[in-house]
């Protein structure tokens, strides 16, 4: 970041904020945590930021060694942004911030739904390991959210989420972001979502229902993700 924005404080917290403390900076990191993205995809996930401000944050984060730009090989040939190893080291920071911020009521101007990557982070933030005590082995799930695909794996009480398709999922759900929000955080009944045509489920439905019930709440007041 530019010297004019520095706190001028030797504390490590202040020096970290010199790099990622600008508005939107950490949310850019959040959007890239599950893999590289094109500018247009970043802007789609951060609906409240202008293209000029997003471009500025990307330049600053690149200058600070938090992200890289590269061109995908053929046939794509698209320019994408991705986190460096130093950028990926921010994941536990973001998870801690998510847990700390979850009980705070959302502003009245907040968007009505999460971005796909923000939803993936919310799943990691609110996952309750105690709910997996009775499970043994590895359990893998496919989450298809519109044009985005993630897979979730639960092993020994740990949840791992990555972008992409897998071929050995025990259960697959295809739905939009709001439907998955409601299934996980508003505790909407999975059968109801399927009957209404809001979700398509393949594989072990009972295993998927267990997964939906393995998360805490995002809103500490009423047990729902405020919308």
C-alpha cells in the first residue's frame, strides 16, 4: 500500500493493516481463497465495489505480494488473479473474523444473499465438529451452485472445501445460493426444497441431510442467516 496510507506503527497488526486494511481488500482475498478468478468474476462476487476501486485494490494487493496475475494456458487464454502463498496464509485470519462477526446483525443495506465463495467460507466458519463424532472415514459431497461447483469433504471432524468437480461424491446437491443458505442456516427441510423444485439431489440423501445439519448459525439472534 502507499506510504500515505500507512499507520506508521511498528506493531505487526498495524503493518498487516497497511497491506490488507483498505476497504474491500480482505474480501478480494476471500473471493480468491478457493481458486483463481477473472476480473469479471471477482466483480460479480463483490457487487458493491466499483470496477475502478476493484482494479486499485488488485494492484495494491499484487504490489504487496498477496496476489499474482497470470494467463491461463490454452484453450482458455484468460487473465486471472490468484493468491500467493502469503495470500493463502490469510485463511485462518478470515475464518476467525467470520466467526467473530457472525453474531453481529447485518446492516439494513446488506445484500440478500452471499456470493458463492462467501457461502463456502460461511460453511467453514460455522461447521460444528461435534456433529461428526459418530462418523468414521471420509465423507465427500458435491455442491453445485449455478455455474460454480465446490466439493466438501469431512474427515475426522475436519471440513475441507475446494472448488471443482469430483467423481466419488456420496451425495450431490444442485441449487442456487439462497436455497443452500436456507437449507444450512434457516434449517429449511431438504425434502421441501426438492419438492418445490429448488434443489436436485443425487446419491445418499440421508448423508446430505446430515451435512446440512452439521453447521451452526450465522445470526446469533434468531438462528437464521439474516436476509
